[in-house]
């Protein structure tokens, strides 16, 4: 079947109409309103520079339930040792740019195009997209060494990408994100597709239909958009956190 093409007012096809690999539709534009509609429906964009915007809804779906997060012994020691500071929503565009530009093993180029960055920065300004940042603290000040970004709607958080300039820097940000989500009664973190790294942290796959059913409930729960507090993840890590 030909891939459905979405004009400005064309609604998304139902997710169960996706191809076996999860590809659902294509469009020319990537707007904040289209992104929000997609996330509510369990759909996300993923494409390369020069391609049309490609929309996906894979089955099964990789997710992490915050209560199932697995904190390794070595990461727990790193968190308790400190020497870093974690902040929320203070360097969103810098986090996105780092996710786009820092080389990754086995990956040629990036899907975080200029168009993607522009759309998500707009979502951040609207209070829907958020960053979690790991800063190294030393005598010369603070340096951004890792972080992640994603979108929060209701009680669901959609993880998009992470980066690290130092060992464990992205894992530190991820652990603080999970603790923040638990403290604010988020029930689901969307990981989109399976990766060894995320599964080592407790992610698993669930059927797409189950994922979308959960989304319909979680995205309807009251959690208005807005900037997350800068120090919302700043409290020191205790030995009993996220056991």
C-alpha cells in the first residue's frame, strides 16, 4: 500500500494501519500542533535530513514504567558520590544540539535535524518539552556534560534522545528524570523502540494497543504544560532512592 501523505489538515491514520516496521505516514511540515496530536495518539516523527517527515507507531512499543527502573550498583555509587549538579529546563537548546552533534558508535549522521530542533524548541517554549541536564562542578565553574530531552503530556513522558560527554553523564540525568517522574506521579516513559541500553535500565516492550490505551488515560490526567523547576532534581541522591 502507498504511504499516506498528510496535508496540513489531514488527520493521522489509525496507528494499527502502520506498516510492519511501524511506518505510518509522511508529511511536509512538522509543527508543534502536529507533534502534540501525534504524541496523544502514540505516534512520533523520525526521519533524516532531506526526507519528508516520517511518522511511526511501532508494535510492540518499548516503554519504561518508572517503578521498574533498575539502578545498577555502579551507577548508584556514582550518584551518591556527587561532583555534579542536575538541573531541569535551563539549557534545552544546548541539550538538543549536543544530542544531534555528538558522534555515536555505529551511527552515521543524525535524525535530529534543524527542522526537528526548531519544532521541539517551540514545544519547550510552550511548556511541553523538557530537558534534564548533568553539569560537572569544578573550580572553573560548571560544564554541561550530559543530558536528555523529551515531551511530557499528562502523566506520560516521551523520551527522545540523550547524550554524554563523560562516562555515566546521560545515565545520571536519566536516573534523576525517573526520580522526578515518580515524585510527580508519572506512570509511563515512552522509549519508542528497543535498545540494549534502555532495556538494561528496566525498559520492556508492550503491545501497541495496550500502549495507546494507557496513553488515552494518562494524557487526559491533569498536568498543565509549563517549565519544570530548575532545581526540581537537585536534592542529593540517598542510598534508599530508586531501589
